[in-house]
């Protein structure tokens, strides 16, 4: 099972995207947990996450968060701005899966 965490300033806009991603996961018959939070709650949820997706509006926090969570087994990625704005849950989900698979391939070598 994949655990994907979306994070934005307050968790509201990513909540809409998380719903679209959940719908896509169901359609694609993927076993995934997808939740949205304010980036201030990441410390509480990051350990269970395979991937943290940042909303484009907080892309500037990526390096800080990577440093903060460098000892955790989690990738941090910024959601494509167009896909975010269009609430393209399936595309964002497929991008997230690709990133998780890259991580798994790196860890297996």
C-alpha cells in the first residue's frame, strides 16, 4: 500500500486534489492512502508517508523540508502547477507512483 501525503499552506486546496487522486486510485484499482495536510502538520504524518507532495504555492519550502526530514525514508516532490490547477488527480497520482518507484529502485541497489 502506498501512503501519499499532500501538503500546502493550510491543507484546503490540496484536500480537493487528494479527493481527485483517491477517485483515480479507486478507478485504477490501486491500494493507496492519500491525505492532505497543512505543511505545519508534516512532522506528525511524515513517518508513515512514502511520498510528500507539496502544492506549488509552497514549492519554496522543499529544500527546508528535505533537510528537516533527511533521516526519514520519504521523498518530497512538488506537484506540477498545471496538473494542480486543473485538479488532474490521475496525472498527479501517476507522477507520484513513478517517484515512489524511483525511490524503491534506488533503495534496492
